[in-house]
C-alpha cells in the first residue's frame, strides 16, 4: 500500500500541471491586428535601418482587455532595409514597439505584414441644401424647391430660374472593409519572428497616409 501511494505521488509530481486535473495550460494573450495609417513613406534600400516610424491607429482595437482608441500613436523603427539588386530581392522590415494614447500606453511587438487597405470610391451625399421635401406635382424640377408654406418661388442664389438644379453625387474616397496583399510581394518570417517584406520586382515601398496592417499573425493566413 505504501509503495502504491509513493508511486502515485511520483507520477503526479512529474506530470505537467495542466494534465493532472484536466486543466488547460494558459496561453499568451493573442495580439490583434492593428490597422495603422503610416505617417511617413518608407522605401527598402533608401530608408536607413534604425529610422523611427510612426503610425496612427485607424480603428479602436481591444488589446488584453484594454480598448486602445482610434488615433493612438504606434511607434517603432526600420529593422531591415535593402534595395533590390541583380541577384537579390529588396527587403524591408518594420517593427512597432509601443502604442501611446491620451490616457495610457503599452509595449507591443508587431510588424508590417504586407497587407493594406485599398481606397475605394463611394457615392457622395446629395448636396441639395435642406431636408428632403415632400413631392410637389406642380414643381418642374428647376431651381430651388418651392417652400410648401410660401407662395413665392426662389431660385438658387446665383443661378437662373431656367437652369436645372440637379446636383450630381460627389464621389469620395473611403477605406475598403477588407485588407489586401501588396502587389508583387513575398512575406517571410525570420527565425527570431521578424516579418520581412521582399520583392524581386522593385524596391518595397510603404506609402505615407496609407493604412497598413501590423501584426504577429500567421503568415499563411495573412496571405490568403
């Protein structure tokens, strides 16, 4: 009986804590993807290693239970920058180390992963002044809409009464809902976890005021 008890204690001591009572071992909190608008252009081979880089968070993001507000500032640096040669592709890596906002800050370790949010054209708002008006069967569609409470007719300022007042929708640029992989780009991960952007076609360039994705995410998933 004593031998059996001692053997059981030995087994319990050698097993991982997660295996003893069926508990699951804790896993590190997953760092989310950050949509970041770059505040300066960065070009492989032209921007030196060590150059400080900043970006503005485009959408409020939850990190370890804390909401990081929109427009928070992410700060980091260029960790690799090599121009394309006749035999080697260009290489660019940017690591973001911290994020600051009005009421706080935290350290992070995320990289630009080659994905960005394209801009798309959306129909603008109707530029006709005033709220929508009820239908008027006698209105000929020209000039300002007659006030239903007034017997006077007023054309638009500076316009002729005989000219149409239809104002076309004004297209506006907006950020696409889904990110896309940059063209002619291959994304690699070094042994230390660094995400490196490479291209055999041209020097990798990230444009100012473009919204990119920075993350530590799985590269296979990121490139789909």
